[in-house]
C-alpha cells in the first residue's frame, strides 16, 4: 500500500507540480528520500504539529528536528538542506545578471542571498565603478553593531572583492525593516573605515522576509552616504519613509 501511495504521489508531482499539494504532502514526498520503506505521512503530520507549518519545519534548528520521534540524523540533515539549496539555486541562476544600477536591483540580489536565514546575518556586497557586482561575503552573525566581525575582516573582504564601492547589508528576522540606532552607528563606523582606503559605502540595506529598506534612500539618513564626497548619484527619490525607492547610480 505504501509503495502504491508513494508512486501515486510522485506521479502527481511530476504531472502537476507542487501547487495543488497540501503542506504535509510536500513534506511527506520529501521524506520519501530519507525514509525509503516506512509510511512518511504520519511523520510529516508530526513535524507539522511540532513546528506549525512547512516553513517552520524547514527553519527549525537541526537539534530540535532530531528530537521529533522517528527523525534520524539523515532526515534532519535533508530537511536542513532545503533552504540553503534554494538560496544556492537563486544565486547561481542570477549570477552575472545583476548590476547594481538601482536600489531595486540591489535589493533583489540581496533577497536571493538571504533566502532561509533565520538568524541575523551581516554581509557586504562589492561593486565596481561601472556598477558590476564584484563579490559578496558574510561578515558575521548577530546585529550590525555586534562583535561578530572585525575591522580587519571588513578590510580583507573588500580587498578580496577588489571593490571600489561597498553596500553593507543585514537582516532583521521576524522584525521590521527599519534601521535602529545601533544600525546607524555601525554604518558610520564602516563608512569611516572604508574611507581610509578610498572605498565608498554606497548604502546599508536592511532585509525582512521579502522586503527591504535602503538607508541611503531614507529621510534623515542619506547624509551618511553623501559625507564622503562620493561619485555622482542620480535619480534619488524623496519620500517620507523608506520603501524600495529606486536609486540610480550613474555609470
């Protein structure tokens, strides 16, 4: 019976995709590949009950997933592979296509880079003088003002990327895409550090799920990025609050 059910579920997926699947069916199908000879429907429901949703299962810590009865090390590892694989796919598919010509383009690129992160990640994006992305590096985990990364780490990353411009980025998991006082202070510190080697800090992007805010496009904060006598920026839109405004960078 289980074998027939598995074949029907696989055939349904190959024919129709996942759009008509219930979340527990998606999870059940995935579990086929780490649990070859047992009914995975009950286990899928158990995981959903424990973590509340399919995304909750995939975002749960490895050690917590392992505590669910019936979950082996292999199964927990498979579940933790999915969101990093999605992130890798998105980045790989877009590699070479993005140019940092606007806030919208930069935000789209960074959202792909941050798929599946459930803790706070600080990163930098390198950009050259004709708006090409020269590299992306994670600096550390924790708040943008935390001790998770050092000045030396920032400098080494910039040199590796051969960037003449840098965009600082971090996410606010489960929060609002609005800069805190600590975010502002960290931005000024990084800007001043980069100025010492002639590298311009273009922006600090804050991400929340599928949205982002540009500090350089935000009222009261854009002066941070203009203080270093930067290259000409064009097409910046004035607005009352940050919300994906398009910032054109002259090529």
